[in-house]
């Protein structure tokens, strides 16, 4: 993974085989947590409004030979289950590799969640 720059805890990079282990063990948990707390809260208000995670679609900025995108996005799914518990956090998940993402982000997550009133 080539780091182009860091902004807060967001990684701007492209995955390759050498970077995968480092990212999953060192960087991913803090990035996922930042995404959930700051990204979701900014859109929906209090996280207690989340009644269910329905679907997660993850896009991983990958080198052509990288084939572990599903494991990268599994880290996000695992954190959702840990933070929200299995009743709220259980969801369907898809992961794909892409040749590039806007601003050269390492990962982009799209999620469908169910909100309570």
C-alpha cells in the first residue's frame, strides 16, 4: 500500500499483498470506528437510532493482483457486530476490488441501515 497522505484517520492508498496484513491489524479498526462514530452520527444523529444493519457493500482500492478484498471488509463487519451486537449488527455483506476510488481512498463503504423513530 502506498500512502499518499493521511487526513485524520482516513487512509489514502491502494492495497497490495504486502500492505494487507499491516492494514488489517494496525489501521483498519481505528478507521472503521471513525467511520461509524463520525460518519454515521453526522448523517443520522444518535447511533441509538440504528435498529438494524441490513447490507454493507465495500469497495477496496486494489492492485490487480490483490484478491483479499473480502477479508478487508470483514474487519468492518466484525466491528459492526461488536459495537451493535448480533441482533442489530447482523447484515449481508459484499466486497469488490476496484482500480481506484475518489481522492485515492483505500476503502469506500456503502451501507443500508434501518432507523427507529
